[in-house]
C-alpha cells in the first residue's frame, strides 16, 4: 500500500446517500467524476474486474458467445424501431460534424438484430445467444446512490434468436438458469419477480431483485405460495360483477368543504342526510378521480382520468409503467382552466365524460359496484353512483397503490411488500424487433419466417454496489471472497525497525507465490491504529496482523482476523501459509 494509488477518507462524502456509496468513496474504490459518472481507482477496478469476470464465465458456461458493439451509434436503427423517440429524455443524443444524428446506446436490441440479419439466413443457424459487457448511457432523471443508478454504467446484455415460441422459451429458461448461477456466485441475495417489460416491448418478463431497503423497486411476495411480482406488474383480481336490480337511484348531496376523501367521509358520517344506517362510510366506499396529463414521446399531450377506490392513492410508478412510453404529469391549473367541466376536488365520471377525457378505472370498479364520488359541482358529491348503470366502464388501469395484506392474485393469501434493487431483467421480446428490422430466416420448408427474440440484462456496476450494500457493516466494506480486491490484507503493526516488517513482507511474498492475492500495508509513518481502521474499511475478507506475536522468539505467531465475524486466532509463523491457503479456499 506504500505505492498503491489510494487515499482513504475519514469523512463521509457530502453527496453520498447510502452506505455502499459512502464506503466505496471513503475506502478509495471510486471517485465521482460527473453527475451519475464515476472513476475507478485501483481497488475498485480490481473488484469490478472480478464481478465482470464472474458474469462472463457464467455466460460462457451457458454457451452464449461474447461480442462487443460500439456505444456510439447512428440514429437510423433506433428510428426504425421507434425507440429514438420512445426513449424520450433518457436518451443521450448527439450530432456529428456532418450534422448526422447519433446516440449513446441505452441498450442494444437494434444492433444485435441487425448483426444477426447481416450474417444469418437459415433456421439451421438458430438458436443463437450473443452477449456483450459494455458501457451504457441513460440520461436518468434522478441519478442516485452512486453506482446504483448511474448515467454511465456497465451492463451485460444478451440477446437470443429463435425460430419458434418454444425455442424462445428454452432460450429464456437458459438465461434464467444462468442468472441464478451467476447471482448465487456473486453472493447476492435475490428474488425473482414477474415484471413489466417497459420500453422494450414484448411479453413474458421477470426481474431479479436484491431485496434491500435502499432499492427503488417495490415488490410483493405471497405469504403462502411462490408468487412474487414487481408492484408495477401486479394484476389486481377483479371481483365478480353485481346485478343492479333493486339498487337505489344515485342522489346528489350538498357536502360543503369536502375536497379530500377524509373530509368527505367525515362529513358523510356526521350528517343526517348522508349518514348510513347499517355502518359508517369508509374511504373504500368513495371513488377518487385523478386527472393527469400524458406527454407522448412526440411531444403531444393527452388528458387521462383515473378512478380508484378512495382508500388508495394513485401510485405514480405503476401508472408510469402502464402508460409508457407516455409520461404522466400533474394536471396543471392551466389544464383545469381549459376543462371547466372538471371541478377540482369534486371530479366525477359525468364531468370527465363531458370534458371528453378518457376515463380508466381500477379493476375493483366492476359493473354494479356503488360509489360516493364527485358531482362536478364545488361542494357536491353523488351517493350511490353505480358503475355500468350511471357511468360507462371503458377500460381499467393498474394504477392504484398495492399494499401489504392485499390478496395474492394466485392463491388469495395475504401478500407482503418489500423493496429491492433490480440487478437483472430477462424478457421475451417476441418478434417486435425482428419485424421492425426485418430479421427473417428460411425455415426447413424454405418458407421465410420472422425470428423471435429475447433480451436479458445484468447491471454489472449496479451489482457491485448491491454486493457492497448487502455486505458492508458499521466499520466498512466487507467483500465476499469471490469479488474481494485481494484474498488477504497483511498489516504491519510493530515499531519501525522491529521484526514485523520482514515477517510481513516475507509472508506476502510466500502467499503470492502460492497464488493468493495480497494487499500489504507497508506504509511508513502510519500508526497501527490507522492501519487497522483502513483494513476494516477496505474490507478484504482475511486480515493478517504482524504484531507483538512476531516478536515472541519462543513461539512467533501472526494474528489472523476474519473481517466479517471479527474472530481472531493466533497462528504460528511456520503454519501461517497453509492456514491462509485453507481459509482462502473456503
Ligand atoms: P431501472 O428500472 O432500475 O431503471 P431498467 O428496467 O430501466 O432499470 P433494464 O433496461 O432492464 O433497466 O436494464 C438491465 C439492467 O441494467 C437492470 O436490471 C439494471 O441492473 C441495470 N441498470 C439499468 N439502469 C441502470 C442505471 N442507471 N445504473 C446502473 N445500472 C442500471
Ligand atoms: Mg428492467
């Protein structure tokens, strides 16, 4: 370490929000270079290369072949699939000196499709799976948490090419299995959840989420069966329709100063005219109507009204996922002014229809359900408004928040809710890209057929951060051996000129001869206290101290400390190499 390009920091960096980010900077692994962009220092790059190599080995073992594309790409392929526009503000677009449009690729479906089209033309060439490990660029709205959400990051992206749907399923399964092996090897805990496929298009899709509170994804997990899904992908089971017969007519009541669900429910329960005799009104009896403005990738906007039971909020991430590639924005005062039929705080289905706005409701709003909702007049609500009788049902949307205790769509048991980091995503693209870019092959009868594709991503740099986050403790990083920057960290803890330096340097040389990777703290003028602290901060799994024990002439010994458990043992000098070889072999 006397020559290692490293400065550990005592203070947390001001901009670091989560432990892994703080520690990676403090321990001298990464430095921020730009918003959402990081430089790698020697220790960080060692870990990065370990992670990358594990990813590569698992892909190779599965029989996928590595290729490599440029990150700087022409616009045309992305225009052909619509993604030049659909990616919206997340895409880094540039113009070359001749005025031609380019982009920094956020992902490479188009290029892989074109490459295969370029070289292959027969069913005999398939199935095929190709991958690359490459830097990706996305102008994320909120780069955060260090490497977890960068604007420049490394992704392993694979693509499969098959003739048939069964072939695609087999390729998908092969990737799924490879990912399981890969994340197991990285020592990352994960949950496989059903997912939406987002801007990629396509159908079947699953995400690998590392369950952690710092994650940006929320998922549900059934307490009884093995159902797990990203909340974006949760399908709310619709209750059966109820016959209208005998339901009383809807009635409008004066409900002054009740622009919120809470004030409405309180008013309705407190007043003679609106009170129920059988039970109290609850928020779940009300229908809350929220209007948003959808901005399409072409820049145009369209209003959308969403009706959800009043005991639930509209979950903006779920809404976003379901209206993509459009982006929902709050309905501004100017929008309200342009639609006088909508009365803020008292919006009802009639006003929405009169305003000519598309109205989608939560799947729980089925025919025959009766609601308290806005009457489109300030201070007025309508009671007993029946879906399918008093207002038309023109479609549903999954935008209501999902909560712990909701029913599992699979088995009806209660679900739990947790947060996670998306470390991998696998999906069946189907023929969307092959159709857009005309990737066809001849089948065995000489007929020309469109290829079906899958796309599979692992966030390599994000995984590194997730590993750091999952394993760090209060005193520092704590790497799993598979990805650690070294196997052993040797600390010299004696007076300068004492026997410790020679013993430590001798040990380091011996260990390196035996194939271990050693980090030795041979800095001069650094106190043992600082050396211990730095060793704990850096997080190599095994720390060896050449200290007082070395000076014991009768029985010289090193102290070996396990970074994770903190357990220490004294090991005689003549046994130390074998001992460490054994420890490092696991
Ligand atoms: P997110 O929902 O987190 O934005 P995504 O669904 O857009 O991710 P994909 O297009 O599925 O991401 O990309 C594949 C993988 O690349 C993700 O599973 C994730 O591990 C990684 N990844 C995506 N965006 C980033 C980013 N900004 N920084 C680091 N890794 C990322
Ligand atoms: Mg994803």
